């Protein structure tokens, strides 16, 4: 995740400042000190963290039971779902949209793609394409144009499923609330929802604000994840949501079914903007084992 975040920071910090009319040395001083002032404000706000209130016994019991349940969930299928696509032929629907700060859609692209895998190699064919408006992708090109040009999509799992999740770390666990909520249907399978949320009064400094784990009741496999996160840079704020859903193919192997990625960037010197990418995968046919 560090590589993508680095590109986010670079893409913002190396944007030229808007032209400013400097009428006097006093104005020049204000212009030069502005980035430092913004940095100080952000750092100061991040340092104002309330002390932790001890968790009550009832909440501690519920938290510990949910954390114990999470520790037993099988993640192998969802971690392998995207890499295993190289063994499949399949269809993919992809739509990307960009919105301005007034939530008006300014551009979109839409593609239907067939990916073929055989003894002679792999290839993709765009069977339908539509678009409108003009995109300003910036660093989002990784999630958009490469998704169409490359045979297989970007694997979102490393972005949402950390080996050491921040919400399970001992120093942070009391800053989150944990609950096992009602079951839901994922595809045609009953799944338990495990919800993790940053406590509103203790969320400062926590990137991950909410996570939902969808666990197949029959197999104990993690079959979907939803994650909300906020990242603060020197001169930007990024709010992102990720969603990944896998399902069994005809042979019972887990493959990608639906992914959604949405992010909003806010900076002091540019209008905010939001990009959303949705993909659906169907007609999986396994060629190799």
C-alpha cells in the first residue's frame, strides 16, 4: 500500500501552487509561510487525541468474542482469487466515473471485455465501449486505464486485507467497536457480517474507519470485504472506500465476482474530486490448474 500512497503524496505535493499576485514583501511572506501554516495546523490537530477510557466488562467480552471469531476466518480463498484469474477465461464489465465537488459526473468510461486463456497464451478483447466527458486521472490511472489495457485487473485485496490490521493491534483495539450483526445473502450463500468501526471520539489518527467482513456460514471463508479509510497528507485529505466480493465458480473454486473502489481527494488549492470504479466478473471457465 505504501507505493500507492507515495504516489498520492507526490501527485499533490508536486502540483504547482496557483499563481498569486505579490504586491509587497508582506504578501510574499504570507505566501511563503502558507504551506508551513497548513502543516502546523494538520500536525496540531492530529496531536489532540483523547485519552482512552477503559472498556467496560460487557463490551470487552463482546469484543474478545468477535476478535476470536475473526481469528478463525479462512482468508485463503479471497487472497488467491485475483491471482488465480490467470488460469481462467471470463467476461468483465468495467465502468469508471469521475465527479466534481458538486457531485456532478464530469466523465465516464464503460467497457465489456472478454479475456481468453488457452494453450497459446492469454488475450483480451473489448466487445463494447462507451465514454463521455474528459477525465483527470492523476495517480488513479493505476486503477482505471491499466484495468482496461491489461489482461487482468488490479488486485484490491492487498489494499483492504492487511496481514496485521490496525484495528487488531493491541495499542488500537480499544479504539474500535466490534460486533457480529445479522446474516445476509452473498450470491446464494448465507454469510455472517462482522462489523468493525472506529469509535467517533477516538478516531483521530486512525486511517481505517470501518471494516465489514462477510463470512460464508457453510465454509467459514471470507467471501467479501468492505473498508473505509481516511489518509491525511501535508496538503491533502483522501477518503476511500473499497469493496471486494468473491464467489464459487462451477467447480467450487473462489473467483472474483464484484469490486468497487471509490475515492475523494480534497486539497486547499484545488477543487475536490471523486472517482468510482466498478467491475463485475462472470462466465468463468477454468483452463489450467
